[in-house]
C-alpha cells in the first residue's frame, strides 16, 4: 500500500513537472504575442499553484529526510537543492506576491509599481527547467539508464551545465538591475519621461488641447488624466481592465497630471530573453541526456557491468570489448587485465573443479563394477 501511494505521488509530481514546463513557455509566448490580461491572469494563478505544490513537495521530502537524519544527503546527493531553487524562491518572490496582489484587488490603477519591483527576481522562475532532471528515468532507451552510477554522473553533469546557464543569466540580469543599468523597461520609461518633460516642463504652459494632442501622438500612452478628468485614452475603461495587468504599465505624475505608460513592449524583450534561456537550458538537458548518458554507459558502465557479472557468475565468461581508441583509459586498462588474467584463471579453476569431480565419479563407478 505504501509503495502504491509513493508511486502515485511520484506520478503526480512527474505530471506537474511537465505541466509547469509547458506553463512557463506558454506564459512567455502570450506576453510576446500581446495577449490580454484576462488570459494571462490564468497563468499567474496556475503559476502560484504550481509553485505552492512544489514548495509543499520540497517540505515533505525535506521533513522526511530530516526524520531519517539524512537531510544533507537529500540536499546534496539527491539534488534536493534543485527542489528548493525551483519552488521556494519562486513562491516567495514572484508568484506569491503577484497572486496576493490580485486577491487584494490590485487593479489597473494601483499595483503597477509594486509588482514592477519583482521583475529583478522574476527571472529566477527559469529555474523551473531544473526540474526536468527529475525526469531522467523516463528515458528508458538509454542503455543502463537504471544504473545508479549512470544516473548519478548524468544528473551531476546535466545539473551543473544547466544551473550554470540559468544562474549566470539570472545573476547578470540582477547585477545590471541593481547597478542601475537600463533594461528594456527602464529605457522605455526614460524615453517616455523625456517626452513628458519636454511637453510639460516647468517652463512650458500647455492647454488641455495641447496635452491631448501630445498623448494621442505619443506611442505608449494609454491614459492621461488631469486630476480626476480623463483627457485622453485610446481604450475604453473596460478595455483597460481586460488588456492590462498590474505589471503591464507604469505611472508618472507632474503636478495635477498623471500619465499611464504601456510597458508591454518592453516586457516582450524580457520574455524573449527568458524564452531563449529556457529553451537553451532544455536543449542542454536533452543533448547531455541523449549523448553523454550513452557515452558514459559504453565507456564506463558496460565494461564495469561485464566484469561484475564475470566475477560473480561462474558461467559468465564474456570478454570486455575494448575499443582501440580508448585502450589507454583506466577502465579499459583494467578490463584488459580482466580479459588476459582473470578470465583464463577463472577458466583453469573451473576446469580443475570439473576434473576433480570427474575423477572421483570414475573411481566410485569402478569400485561398483568390481566383482
């Protein structure tokens, strides 16, 4: 019963991993395609549920390992740190705040600045791709995929390569953001502010018609208000609610003027970068799984398994096949000794045993045939 529950749980986790990978890709594609907020909002909720599920899973596995006093083994040997990175930070810094901002009623007019602060750490959601490593056992076509040694070495090299790619992209992005470097959103916003200052600077006095004309001919202005009066908007109020989410816009004030700028064009660049890193990580994972695992099996696991069987089974006398180009590798040097020394010794020993048994049997038969 316990094994059945564990198998069911692992099946659910595997399905969730596949779904969250698809969800991450589709979310960025929707941003790049300019999908309305009413559609993208579903992915905010689903992202929160996925991150909550994986956080609970990490806590369960961590608690179980702690009770068995092998928590460090789970973290470092069983890649528990992957479970942590792909769940807890995402829930705390990205999907959690977005989800609760929506629950608090953050709408078009209120939450853009708050959620915009999360963009520095939002790139860490690309760490979800690391969960693909949990699916290594699915690749049944890989020879000796069930070998502990193959899986350990494959997971280690795939994890190292993928984590280096993801973390370097994330850290570099955070450094530029914290250092004040102009990202796509900041550059877009600075451009809009410059235009606004040129039009509404302290030395300029403009009429309402001038302001409306400026807003109408300035790309990215989605709402212009003077106090409570709406001077310009290319959208109806219901469109503003359905098209724009809390992180899709920025607001600026100048005196009684308040202007809403569309940040979606800048977000397209970030989503494109996220997608490039994400798909590059997937490519690294698949390439290493499909190339390194068979290579490791052929050059290490195969000869080791042959020698183990030869030493453990009396009737198994298969020689290790030694590629000429790899003959000087440590494993194949050992295999050469196995072929040249151990197998002949094993054969002589088996022959002597059979010969000793045959002599005894003939003597016994001779005694029985004597008159």
